């Protein structure tokens, strides 16, 4: 077995590619064991077909309290074993919660948000155009867009973003003291619980109000349970999309021929670019973690009941059997079958929302600021490797 620890670092000179060790395994040893920080040795599943098969298999569990569940660090272990969200639930518990939320995140409902998202994007671009240059695209644009959108959707005051973004940051970092992350998450839950109680008394037109009225008032759920759901949506709903906005922009700036193809904002081309950038970047670099409930055969190897599994979306999305010439960015490619949003019953609930946000963003930013460029050489960008999501810390731009 290789003595390499997961998650592995991406190469400095190829910051948008999967970690070289993962690519090597996908080519030479596609189902193989890996070491974790705590001595765990889950299986890495690296090829597209195997990743999809494993994520769709009902004999595979997301129960983070199983002894061999592959936690990527102490914070991830503390977080996932103390607060059980949709992501840590198996059927039938998962099915019940997912049924509750799915109607709120349908393609139709998210498409209806497009005009409001367009307004948010346009206002932020107006602000950038009126302000000094260079400007950090992450702070001025990439983070505010999804944060404002998820705040409005949930009914969380945008003015409180400093607080919940701070908590979200603590939850995804590799801190030596996991107690800090658990305490931060408790604080956020307390805040959301109070909000749910207030929404019950005075409901608005938002998701937390709907849950307060339909679930809390009827006795189906208590404020704490609704707060836990709210926390998942709030945290999962802004950092991920922010990272895709910033990294996707960096990739397009690094590939001017591709940027030329999307600059005029043609909706079909932009929608294709969104899928291709999701595929190319695979930002959730702690990948999809599971545990086998029964013995399984995956890619010709026997994975025994109770063993941990890491389904590697980043290499699956670069598998030449699924995507010809996978290491090149090609916004004209048909890439929608990528697994950047996962696959199977835990496939990203917010994917329809993220898609609309990214389509509006990429379709507007380069059309309104056609000369947008990085203010520093792209090789000098600093990427964040400790986070659950891969991200660029700052993206200073001018035009
Ligand atoms: C699940 C990625 C945006 C809410 C997931 C999973 C992935 C993912 C890979 C599956 C994890 C697994 O199988 O273990 C992304 C990416 C996003 C994004 C790349 C942005 C580009 C969002 C947004 C929301 C959201 C905007 C909220 C509105 C969720 C939820 C789950 C989830 C609730 C858990 C679903 C379940 O377990 O049934 N996401 N996500 N995500 N995502 Fe997203």
C-alpha cells in the first residue's frame, strides 16, 4: 500500500488538476487503499464508472459514526459525528428529509429566481465598475453573489454574514482543536433556532418561514432540527458556489480562447461552460466519503463490509473513458454527465440553484467587463488546500 495520505495536495504548477498521486492511481491502480490522518485505510475509487456505481449502490452508507468512515481530519470527524444532517443520513431517514426539501429546490423554482439573481449580479458589477482598481473578485463578487442569494432564499439576514461566514470557515478548516469547530457550529445552530422561532411568530416569504409554519407549528420538527437543516443549506449554499465563481473565472482568464467563446453571454454556450468548469475543477476535494455495509466488488477488487470508501470525483471527471481529452478545458464539450455534484441519492440538492447562479455570473461578468484580466500573473495566485472545497483566496482583477 502507498504511504500517501488523503487528501493529497494538487501540484503547484497544475493548480486546476487533481492531485498527481490521484491521477497516477486512476491510471495504474484505480481501486486501491490510502492512508488517512487517523490511521484509517479506506479504498480510493478513482474511475468514472466505478465512482458512479458506488455512489448509486444502496449497500453503501454515509453513516459518519461507523468506525471505518473516512474522516479527512479531526474537524471533519467532530463535525460529522456530532451534527447529523441530510449528508450523514441513510434511507429511510434520508428519504424523508430529502422529500421535504426537494420541492423547494426544483429546476423550475430555481429558474424563477433568475431575474433576482441577475439583479444581484448586476448591482455587484456596478459597484466594482464604480470602485477603485484592482479589486479582489473573491471579496467583491464571488462570495457576495451566492451569500446574498442563499440569505434571501432561507430568510437569513445578509447583515449577519460576518458571523455565519466565520463559522463556515471554521467548519471547513483543518484545525488542531476540533472543539472550536463544534462550538462554532453550536453558536450558528442557536442563532438559527432563534430565527426559526421568530419566523414562526412572524412568517415571511422564505424557506425557514415555510419550515417554521409547516414543520414546527405542526409538531413535525423542532426548531433545533430545522436549524440543523438551515445550517447545512447556509454553509453548503455559499462557499461552494463562491469557489466555483472565482476558480471558474481564473480558468477562463488562463484560457483566453475559451473565454472568447463565452464573452458575449450566449445562454446555451454559457450553460455548456458551467458544466465544463464544474467537471474540470471538481472543487469538493475531500471527495465523496462512504462506508460499505456489505461486501462489494468494485472494479474487480473486493471491498469488505465495514471498510471505508472515498469516491474520487476529481479523477472520475478526468477519466478519458467518459470525457475525451479530459485535461483540456473545452466549453463546447458535452460535459453534463460529470459527477461534480455527486451522484445517486445524495446528489447535490442545491445543483439547480448553483447552475442558475453560475450561468448568470459567467453570462454577465465577461459581457459587462469584456477586458477583465488578472492584476497579477496567474502563477502567483494562492489556493486553499485545507478547505473542504478547493478555492482561490484572492483574485485581484483590473479591466
Ligand atoms: C451535496 C457539490 C452547491 C446543498 C453535495 C454533494 C456534492 C456537492 C459533491 C454530494 C456529497 C456526497 O455525495 O457526499 C456542490 C457544488 C456546489 C454546490 C460543487 C456549487 C457549485 C450547493 C448549494 C446548496 C447545496 C448552492 C444549497 C442550496 C447541498 C446539500 C447536499 C449537497 C443539502 C446534501 C444532499 C444529500 O445528502 O442528500 N453538494 N454543491 N449545494 N449539497 Fe451541494
